[in-house]
């Protein structure tokens, strides 16, 4: 089985939210939000599905496998999309890889 095409994220990386960043359901904000110091992000449904798995318990490869099954999509495509989102969040200091 081929690994996702994400050379900068190791299959055994365990993505998690860093200290001070939380994913919470907030009715006042209209649903799920990613809260960071002085910032609020509203993830779409796909980003939310990914973020809910970023607890530090699951590996990048396991997250990709789980999402590929849930969305009945090719693992390689899911891997590339997940890697893009995780790298973007990590660059903004909203996720640790």
C-alpha cells in the first residue's frame, strides 16, 4: 500500500492541537470553531473531520486510512489533501506534527 504523497509529514507523525488551541462547539459562533489566542477559525465539514482526529493518539497514516474509509475516496488523494491542510495549520502554529 502506497503512503500519501506528503514527503514533509511522516506516516508515524501524531498531529495534535498545541497548548492554547482548542476545537470547540460554540452555538454563539454557529458551530465548531478552532480557538487560538486572539484568533477564531471556522473549519468546513472536511477540515472538521480531520481536526477531530488530531488528538495526538492517531498517526497521520491512521487518520488518512480512517478518512479514506469514511469518505470512500482513494487513499492517495485523501493523504495529499490531509497533508495540505495539516501543513497549513502547522505553519500557522495551530497544529503540532
